[in-house]
């Protein structure tokens, strides 16, 4: 039986789609391992009754994304550009030691496999595959391959630079990201595998024959396939598990039933807001102005701060359970959260902060299933209240969101990815 290792890192939203992909590969007859930071152990649970888990967890140490929790300025564009640059440089400096340790332990976690699949937070997996002399496949949740049709999905803003300008934006972002960690990667290549220094150019920017095969875990219904992509760029559809989480909450259900037509789900992901207390006050005032209420997913440490009857703070509620029960979803625009909203058929209000969140906010707005995104750096009570009123009142937006949900239910991204991987093996 062939063994496949899925190498992932980042946040929960980065890991969960890989678990769905892993379960699909396991059902297809492969031995599947998830190599991820040790903090994600609870996501890969053994089956009840002592049965061996279908996915083997191979933990490694270190996750630079942990430095982003409750720190929203690194890798973003705030009102103060200089402050954002300083925060980013500080993050890179603090992350360098974590990165080096992560590469060492991740290399050990990946040994003994026949194929390595790696994502955006683990693009360095290509070097581990090279060192282990096994094939590697890039599998991402957002478009990272350069194209002339839109600017880099990783920019902290959206702008059409037209043709070659768009392609250049991908070149710059990919190359800057690669150069930021090239020293640590080269050290790992030398000490772990005895490999020479890596090419100075990011793999995605090399000539077509040298570019890696890439599985894009999103739908062409949301991101139309760029005409200048080659056949190594495969859009599979979203990677989602058919196994629903065993979850219920009488507290949340009763809260929603108070005014089901005017209830929102609100959450800003792992980094949270730059100033959570300010965001809470802004949300409360916007809800009052728009006569709405919200289930707010927020760490438990903030729950005692809430006095408004319009906000129900909860530490966790699965998107697949919560989103179909509310009228609109307010979130940061991460790939996983956006996918959950699209599949639930729920209108969206996206408040992007950084990474790919601006890209997904733009896509949701362009296909008509969400309001115009509001960057967190410019969020105000009035802007949020207006967006809430629009999302609750616009019946055509809600109808489009339902239609998109139905269309996406016809896709099977996991099986599409499994077919490609089967051909490789």
C-alpha cells in the first residue's frame, strides 16, 4: 500500500481541508499521514471504540502562524504603513528560529512516504520531497500561480494592474516570500539532506517545464480558470468532508430563535481583530443601528467583556452547523471560512485583514453573494451597520447565495484531487 503524507501548517482553516483530502485518499486505498504542528493533534481524532484512526498524525514542532494570534499587524497594510513594516520585520525576526526548528522536525515527520503533498504555509515541502527523492505535489486553497488576469491573491489590497502588471505582482509577492525564508531552507537542505543551495528563483516563477504540479482546492464557479495557466494547474473544487461534526447547542439555537430573520454569525479567525475591544464596541453599535443580533465566535477570555444582549459570545461552533441557521455571516475572509459560507448559501460581509482575505472578499462581492468588503483598517460603525442592513434586506443576494450553494454541492473536489494523485502514483 502506497503511503501519502499531507504536509500542512498555518491555522485551523489551512488544516481542515487537508483532513478532508486525506480521508478521500484513505478511502481510495492509500495509507495517509497528516504531518502538522503538534497543536493540531485534537483535529485528527481516533474513531470511537478504540478503532485506529483512518489518518495517522505525524506531529512536528513549530508553527510561525502562532505568532499571529492576537497580533494583526504583521503581513498586513494598516493605516500606518511604517508600523505595518516594523511589525512584519519583527515577525520575520521572531519566526526565523521557529522556522529553522520546524524544518528540522517536519523533515523527520515526512520520512518513509511515497508522495508528499504540501500547501501554501508549507511550500518548503518541495525541498523535503527533493531531499527524500520522492514526488511532491503542491496543493493550495488560493490561486498562487502567476497570471495576467488578476493581481496576486496574497496582496493586502485589491487592484487591477492590467496584464503584465498583474503577473508582475505575483512575481514580486512569490519571490519576496521565498527570499524571506531562503536562508533557513538552505540550511535545512544542507544539514538534513546534503543538498546544494536552492535556486534563487521561487519554483512557481521558473520556466513552465520546471513548475510544480498544483492542485487548486477551490471551484471554477468562484475563481474562473485563468486562460494563461498551463495543464500543471488543476482546479479540483473545494476539499470538504462528507462527515458532519457531531455538534449541537441549545444556547445558540435559542438565541437565534429570538429573531431568526435578523441574526448574524460573526468571527474573525485566529488572528482576531487588531483591537478586539474596539471591534466589540463597533459590532455592538452596528447591531443596534441595524436592529440585528449576532453569535460571535471569540476566545473565552473575552466573554466576560460582553454586556449587550445583542451579542452571544461562543468559543466555537462549526461553520457547517452555524452558517445555515443565520441570515448572514460576518468574517475575515479566510479561504476555509469563505468556502463554508458559500456552501451554506449564506450572504457574506467580509472584513479582510491580510494574506488572501482581500482576494476572497473581492470574489464574493463580484459574484454577488456578499456586500462590498470592508478592510478592518477602515471599519466604522456606520459602514458595518450599512453592510448588515444590505445583507439582511437584499433578497436577490440571498437567492444568488443559495444558487451558488446548490451549484457547489454538485462538485466533488476531493475525488477530483484523488484522481490526479492516483495518476502520479
